[in-house]
């Protein structure tokens, strides 16, 4: 009976240690994801023509990607996933076909590289470099 109590106590203690270690690693993963999310998300502007790139986090751990290219197109349904190279996203081009690319962020600069495009105006390998900006509030008219 005494050996059974010791074994039960030992198993209970082992389970408690295992559960605590799982929480720690899960917390570290969430902290790492939050840190990466803050670095990769934001509002970016292309200085040559005012085109914009907006990356926002989603509740499911993915990212919403909106690209407004002045006088060319607006990709407003982009969804991306975090990769080692940045955010790999897919959206719908003006012709209704899938278009995709990678967004990498270093400091205040975001580089958008199109990697999956069938559209003539945005070819594979085309890059745009955006600068991080604070989103300006629109004036009421």
C-alpha cells in the first residue's frame, strides 16, 4: 500500500513537471510570434508614387496583406503566412487570377517581391521597396 502511494505521488509530480514545461515552451513560442508580428506588420509607403502596403495580424496567426499600387491595381484580399524569409502571401490580381509574393522587413523598410504572377504588369521577380510610416488619419469633409 505504501509503495502504491509513493508511485502515485511520483507519477503525479512527474505529470506536474511535464505540464509546467509545456506551458513554458508554449509561452515562449507565443512571445516569439508576437515579436515577429510587430516587426513584420505595419503601414508602408512607396516613396516614388505613394503606393501603399499594409500588413496586419489575424487572430489565426496568419496575416492580412493589402497592396495599393498607384494607377495599377489594388490587391485587397491577400493572406500570408510567416516564413524564414518574411511573409509569403497570395492574393487575387486584377484579372481574377492568383498572385503571390514575399514581404521581407528590415528595420523601417519592407521589400515586396512578386514570386507567383501571371499578370503582365507585375512579373515574377519585380520588387518594390516601401518605407514604414504612421498611418495618417483621413480628414472629414
